[in-house]
């Protein structure tokens, strides 16, 4: 029997940073977190978070976030592209699991960012759309898991898509 038999898509929508691309959420029928350390060994662009129990990696410009029983994919070109990436991800997870006895687990993880690093990637307008008094307060809440980057309206403007992408990558380390 396969380790991961299917990836069940539960939601598809536009990417916030780039409306021409799509993102999706999917449910996994089992807890796959035991393969994260091995995926961290076989992929050189992976990002392992022990506390958050997440593993993130890129497939060219697309980003895949793995959680114990969930997966999100962002920046896919369209649904055909997304489903192909999901098939490849399933194959990668199964292959890694099958070979795990021959792979040395990699415990290396990204260092957690601080509030100032997050602040540097915010629009710094203190506009309060996020209902925080300042961008720095928003950064501190984001760090504590009490805010979400989607609540920063200016960050979703096309001119700030570069900031959005950099910030998205940074907060993924937080799990
Ligand atoms: S919505 Fe964004 S730009 Fe405005 S205060 Fe909050 S973090 Fe700063």
C-alpha cells in the first residue's frame, strides 16, 4: 500500500500576490510529518520547521507547504499545472518514504525571523487597515501568530507583490 494514496483538493482560488496565478488547499488522508526530515535531506530548497511541523519547498516559482494532514500550493499557473504539481508532490513523498531507511534525516531548520526583519518587508504606512496601531505592532503580532499577512491591505497591491512574496517566505518559517 502506498504511504500517501491521494491528495484531495478542498479549495482553489486566485493568488493574492498575483491574480493571474492560482493557489489551493488540499487534505491529506494521513499524517505525513514523519517524512519531513527526509524531504529536508533530499531537497536542497526545503524549509523545515520542527515546532510548526511544516515543510515548505519550491518547484520553480511555485511554492508547496506541507502540514501533517494538509497541503497548500501557491503560484500555480492554472488548474492543470496545479494538479500536475500535486501528482509530482505525491510521487516525491511516496518515493522519499520508501527510501527513508537509506536517507540520513536532515534536522537543519531555518532560524526564526525577528519583528524588525518582518517590519522591513511591510509597506510602513501605519495605515491601520490591519487594525493595529502601527506596522511594527503588526510585525510583532505576526511573529506571535496573532496576525495574518492577508490582513495587510496595502501588501496586496500589485506594486507590493515583491514585498508580499518575501514576507510570505519569511513567515513560513514561523509555521
Ligand atoms: S495594514 Fe499593513 S501597512 Fe497598514 S498598518 Fe497594517 S501592516 Fe502597516
